[in-house]
């Protein structure tokens, strides 16, 4: 979408707080001085074999953009396409998984649209609510802010390794490859648990700590989305990322060693590589993982130093895992050590 950005001219309306003129994770439109709507949509093809889990992960991923803006989800609309040979029972399980995650977020499924498609896809159009003064944007980080991540990395690598087994209905996504990853079922289960977790509690902790700048980690990987945060900022800043503090899912290093990678591992550095500098001693596997695409990843937040304790306490109270992975300093670009 970055290559297409110039084809969509920004439209200026005073109540459009975040729109085409300032690309972010979702659109934000003010209703009145106390309320603004947050709107987004996302969908993708199956990444796991179990239909219920696929639907739930797709829903969590779609709602994540509202949470990345600091909002709460009000209602959603299903967006889906299925091959005619897919059984009604499997389709029902996909919708059931999505609906379960929507209920968990305290929202409702209010409708949707489904078409026939040679390749299955599922997702949501999501509408949320936020106070206009509490909107989290990609820009807005300041020197001294601490960088926090709320989920481990590696979902893209792990699900790619699972696809390469050729199992189940994910045959629509990939052909068998000769080289397979030594992926344990427990590793895939851990990735699924991570993808199923909503970013809702992380967003609430961010609001409690008056965080200004955040995004969620998805297709552009950690470094791609961190680059977007820097690009959106008006001041010259540098993100210092400490790989020793970055959480990683089990099985990731073995899967990378077996050659399991998403297309993001090459596409993302091609788009954002000019913003990133690696320490010479950083192993190649780390460089790959930090560029890897994620599905239903965590939030990356720039937390003000003054409210760092409030943020951590709120996360603890909500049983929200969180990792401090670096800091914001004067300068330019992303430094990875």
C-alpha cells in the first residue's frame, strides 16, 4: 500500500482526525468533543489448519488496528469468501471463531458479506470508539520514551513452517517444499495462543499511561512498523532496539535454520532498510526475524518515561505480558544491537 499512497489524494475534513492525509493503523472521525469513531478492515487466507482458530485469529488481527489507535471495539462486519467445495461445517467454525473473539472484546457481529472465491479468506470491518484526546498515532514519540512490545516475535516464521508440512486445508496457500522445518506441535500451539490474544488490555494500559505513539506489528515486521513510527514523527528521532530484550516464540530459530521465511523477510528490508542500522556482531538470523511479517502481533508502544511505572503496573493488573525492548533518543533511524 505504501507504493499506492500517492494514488489516493487526501481529503480534508475538520472532523477526520486520522485519514488519508496521515496514514495510520485506522481512520479516526470525531463525532463530538467526547467521542470519535475508529474504523478499519483486514482479512487474509488461512494460516492454520483448524477453522475455528483461523477465524478467531483473523478477527483478533482485524480488531488489533482499533486497539493500536487506543480505542475499544463497538461492532464488526464479517468479510469472507469461500470455495464452493468447502463444507458448511468448516465455514460455520470460521465464523464461530471470529464471533468468539468479537464477544471477548465486548463487541458484536452486526452483519457482513460473503462471496464465492477459489481461495478462502476471512476478516472483519471494525468500528470502534475513542476519546479524541486519547488517540494513539504512529507519530508522536519523544526522546526519553521507552519502547515496549506486548507479544513475542515469530508467528510468520512458525506458520510458514506449518504450511510447509502440507497438512490440512492450507493446501490452498502453499505447495509442498522439499525442505521442511523441524516444527514441534507445541511450537505451533504457542504461536496460535499468541495470535489469539487480543491487544485490548495493552491498549487500555497505554491509555492509562497517557501514551501518544503506538502501532501493531503485522505484515511489515518489527523493523518495518518501527520505521513507520519514525517516518510519521515530525522530529528527528532514533529508536534503539536491544535484541537481548526482544521476546521470541519457541521453535523460531529452528524454523529459520530450516529455511522457513515469509516474503516479508525480503520485501520489508527493500522498503525500509534505509532507516535501519545493525550492529556488526548481530547474527544473520536476528536480522531476518526482525524483518519477518507477523500475524496478529503485539503492540509497539513508545511509553513516556514519566508514566513507565503506571504502564507496567496496568499491564500487570490486567495480566498483560510486556517487554521493554529499547528507547527513543535524539538522532535518526533505527539502531539494532
